[in-house]
C-alpha cells in the first residue's frame, strides 16, 4: 500500500477507515488472488482423493459424444 489509512473513531474506538482508492483496488486484487490459490489447492486435493474423469466420459455425460 502506498498511503496511510485515515481511521474514523467513535468514543475512542476505531469504527471505519478511509483508504486510497488505488490501495483498495490492490487489496481487492490480492484477496481475489488468494481465493484463486485456495480454490486451486482444493481442486488438487479433490483430484488426489478421487482422481480425474476421462474426457470421453465428460463428453458422453454432456451429450456431446
């Protein structure tokens, strides 16, 4: 992040923060990247447990073969 957030407080407790729009975009992109990495890990775990489905079976199940 390039800028410092400005915190809004109520009775001395932080309740919100104002951050730079570009910093927010960077944070959103990082969160999406982490979600993609976790989804890939979960998929690899499932493949390791259950194996893969042959392409011919997928086509047949979808009525493409």
